[in-house]
C-alpha cells in the first residue's frame, strides 16, 4: 500500500504531497483491496488545478480526475469521486461473492 505523488511544479514545498497522503490514506483502511494510489497534478501556471488519481486494485484499475481553484480543493473533489466509485465497486464485488 503506497501513495505515490507525481508532480510537475506546485506552490510551496511538500504541502500538497503531505495533504494528498493524509486524505488518501483512509481509503487503504476502508478498502483492503486497494494496492496503490498514484496522484498526478498540473503545476501552478494553469488557471485550474487538475488532479488525477490512478488506483490499482486486485484485478482492476480506476481512474479519477477533478479540478479546482487550488490543488487541495481538487484533491478533495477527486477523493469524493473516488469514494463513489469505490462504493460501487465494493457493492459489485460483494454481490458476486453472495
């Protein structure tokens, strides 16, 4: 289980990496089938900050992207989209097992 933050440029030093790790760490506890989450984001020169999440799970991959005025708002929006997709996947996974 790891969160890999891939970055071009960002305002401040390591703030976004720390924030992304804190926000995404809870998904590893709630969904044990997640193997890793890769985080990609655009730098400070773009008018909108865009965050992409690439989630590796056992037998499946998910992609989520969101944008906001700041990177922390974009990671929050991407986290909400990830939560919705994970709940849908979890429902399908456990319905197959029944």
